[in-house]
C-alpha cells in the first residue's frame, strides 16, 4: 500500500484523543488471570500504608461487571492506538508522539452529526437484500467492495456502523453503507461503496441518494467518501484508502490545530 495516503493531521488528532483517554480518563484496569481463572487487575490504595498496589479480582467479586467493562473499554482503545501507530509506521518516519506535542484538538461544537448522533444510529436499518457470500466479522453485506471497505476501516482502527438510516428531512431518509465514528473530532463521517454503477436502476437510485446527502449538508469529499465501482472495475485497497482519506483529512484539518509558537 502506498505511503502517505493519509494526512499527518488525521494521525495527530487520533493520537491526541486516544492518549488522553488512556492516560487521564480510563482507569488502568486490565484483563489477567488469577488461580487459573479470568480476572481483572487495577490500582488500589492500601488502607494501612497508603501505598498504591495492584489488585486482582475474579468474576466472583460483586464489582466484576464494573471492572470488566472498564477493562474491555481500555482494551478497545489500546487496540485502536496500536493500529494507529502501526499504520503511522507504514506511512511516515519519526515519532508520532513527538510530532503531536505541537498540536491541539478543537473538536466540533456545532455540527449535528456528532457523537450523540452516532449513539442514536441503528445498524441493519436498510431492508435492501444482502448476500451471505459477502460477510465481514459476522456482518452480512451486499458486495465484495463493501467487505473491503469494512476491512480497511478495521485495520485503521475506525469504529463504524453498517447500513444505518438517517433522516433527510420530511419523510425522506438516507441509508449510508458506513457511518464512521470519529470521536476525536466529535464528528461522524460516512462512506458509500457504490459497486454497481453499470446497472441503470442502481445508478439512478444512487444519484437520488447523492442529492439527499447534499440536502442534509453532507458533502462528498468532505463528509462522505464515494467509492465507485461497476461490473468491470473495482478499486484496489490503496485506492479505497485514498478515497476514505479525502474525508478523514478534510475533517482532521478542521479540528487539528497547530499550537502557537
């Protein structure tokens, strides 16, 4: 895959967000084992000495659900950070952490497609038939192109919801193939894998969909990545990533700000 397909601002914004979560906001609770059983470990203060110690508890502890949820949350964000750092090494040289010290995040405050909007999205909202031949991580999709987009988003550590439905005003709605969660910017991005454009009916439906996005203030190459294909052409993974990167970079450059000297 080509180097430098994704801007440094995207990496910086995501790195700042994930490091802040892991260093300052999510307790250091981790999965481990104890006496051959699943357990979690966490920091606790010894009441006698006042020293911080590392404790372990199993699922027999009444607070297991709380600790287990924190451990799962931490593991998810650590995995996203590891994927980000791996992708950085594939694209750029030098230290992402050092570079990020010169920047700050200024998350979105006035766009309706924010993280609260994300929470309300429900997957599987579109009833258009899917094909069991095309499955990714247990999700049945409609085309090879969709599974390849999903695979790239997974490798980038970007959380997504597949086949959601959003209001386009009045009785109209849009069903994006992928809604991408970008909490570092307090924004969602969207991606459409339009793999059947050689079919007239399919093309007509998606022209209408294009217009609905515009009516919602969601613009291709800023908010929505349009990934086209037809019976003779399916973009390779580098091309798909480049198309996704256009939207990711557009958002990153709005909300990742260089600090004043």
